[in-house]
C-alpha cells in the first residue's frame, strides 16, 4: 500500500518546525505504525536525508515511550493503545496521515517527533519517598486492603507516563498524569504517612512545569492508552484540599 | 518549562483555582435559577412582578448583603476564569495542524471549548443588563415618576413597565435570546465541570451529573427566554 505522510520536522528545541511530505510506497497492512516509520527512515537514509526522530522502546504498548499525534489524535485513532500497537491494516491504500509531536510548553520538542517529558519525572520526584516496611516478608493479609480499593489503585497505577493526556488536552494540562500518580498511592495504607505532603508537592510541581489547568474536557481519558478515568482528577482534588485543610 | 513564573501569587494553585471557579460557578447557577423563577412572576401580571421586585428590595440589609456576595462571586469567577484561560494559552504556544476529539468518554464539545468566550460575552451582557434594568429609569440614582406605581396601596417601582418597553424592541429581545442560549452553553459544561472540580464525582454518576448539567442549562435558558418572547409577541 502507498501511504503519504505529512511529518513535523524540527531540528531542535529553539528552531521553528515545518511539515514535510513523504511517500511510503512499501507500506503494508501487516506493519505496525512505527514499523512503517522505520521503512520511511530507511528510505530517507538511502536518499541521504536525516531520518525522522521518534521515541519508542518496548513496542508492546506497555512502556509509555512512544507517542505522536496522528491525524489530530494522540496515539492515533485506535482506542486504549499506544501508537506502537496501531497497525497499518486500519489504513487504506492511498491514505494521507498527518504526524505531529506532543505539543505543550511543558514538553519542549527535542527533535522532530521527540519531546522532552522529564517534567513528568520531576512531578514524580516531588512526590518523595513512600514509607514501606522492610525486613522479612510480611505475613499475607497482615495489612488489610479492601478489594475495591486495591482494584482502583491498580487502575490508576497502570499509567505508563506516555504524556498523551497532555498532548490531547485542549489546555495542555498534566492533571490526569499527576492525578493517577497521586491517586494510586492515596488508596493504599503503604505510604499513607506521606499522603498530604505528597499530594501538595506533586500538584505544586505540576503547576511549575508550565502545563495548563484542567477544564474537565475529559479528552485525556479518551486518549489514555490505559483508559484511566478522570475520576482520578476528582480524587486528586479531594486529596489536595484535604492536605490544604490540615 | 519555567513559564510558571507568571503563574505565582494569589490563587496560583491549579486546584484552588478550579475550586474557586466551581464554587462561585455553582453559586451563580443557583442565582440565575432563582432569578429565572422570579422572572416568571410576570406571567401572573405586572402587579405580581412589581410586588416580587419590591419584596426583594424591601428586605433591606439582607438584600444588600446578597448583592455584595453576588458581586464577589462574579468577580472571583471572572478573575479565575480569565487566569485559567490565559494560563492555558501559555501552556501550548505551537498549535496542532489537525485536531480531532477521540470521542468516547471525552466531554469536549463546543460548550467546553468556548467557556472563556461565552463567559466574556455574558460578562458584557451583565453590565448592559444592570444598566438597563437595575440602574434604569426608576432605579437607584435614576428616579423617574413615570416608572412609579401603586399596588394594593403600596408605592413601588414600576419595573414591569420598563421590562415591557425593553422587550418590545426587536434587537433587545433577540439579543437577549441569543445571550441566554450562550448561558445555556456555558452551563452545559459549567455545571458538571464545577461538580467534577469539587471532587464530588463517582465514575458511575458522571453520565447522570453530565445529563443534569445539560438539562439545568437548557431549563434555565428556556425559562429566561420565554418571558421576553411572550412580551414581544404580545401574549402578555
């Protein structure tokens, strides 16, 4: 199948970018989206041009490294997957696909489709340590955790930090990411002593990274490869207000 | 990354900003709901409407306290709303060439994207609205014997006359109707968003609250629109 790509090219963080149009004549429906980009890059290298830079690692949809905006949607048109799990069988011969990087001041472009997501690392860092007893393995069920809480906590903990929430948010807000990180610990007895401080400092860090404010568009939930609910954001707000009141 | 420097100082916390917007927004929603129901007294005749307005004014200190509270709610709501909108513009300077909502759980709509625009238009309307009615002829600082009436032996401002006059002009009536449709859009996203911002949400309740938000917005707007249109088309 022949695919036409309009790809965002940008040499560096402070250089203005532009779209370049490429034809990929050797695409086939069995390829993943990223494999199709690999084919494009081989083509570009053979022509003596710079390959298109894009992030990836596991290509199994679980690491959170990949992520581009495909035709206006973070991670592309397929729900609950990272773009590495999007396959070319969802496209037709002759299609034109527009590929852009995550666009947010909190995620400056490093090159082409690669953005700097260390703001997320700093938000997690701001959360600090979590008190967990060490020593011999504790007896099973010695710390009771209600099943519902454990399940919900795991739902939030599935966040892979890909940044699609920021990319899709009309406000470029990092609320869903920060909320998932705050909420998965807020539900568990482990780390409870640091609960208030954690909520406050992670929210404060989020605010200093240049992300926008949440307006409850819920677009983040729709693009999240793990389908994390904006209920996490409501929980983050409760946690924060609880911390402020103390 | 440090564009945050502009976001320091008063109410810089993203959560507090949303809580303030939400609390004031819900308060103002209750106000417009009450105002809308009050307006409907016009259907019981001009005397009933004037008596209702006179009753509110005659509450004296309580009335002024509510007015000051409302003013404070408006000011906080507007300031935080503008700050949020400006922060959001700063947060994404380079625009996407293509944008498409992913649908599904997304609540991204015309209503949610245009909150700042509908909000600013409503603010402009509020000023005009206060000048034409509250501070209009017969109002405070604008004494006018032509807008004075006596109902059951009690002298009061003839607000109903002013309302009838205003809503016989086409531009005022249809301008008002359009503004109320914008209010509907604003409340469509605002009510549910405020409840979400206040952290009072469960995922299972989201569709219910979202629907109630829409119905409340549409109901309030319809209640506001029906009286001016009834006057314009000569039903009352």
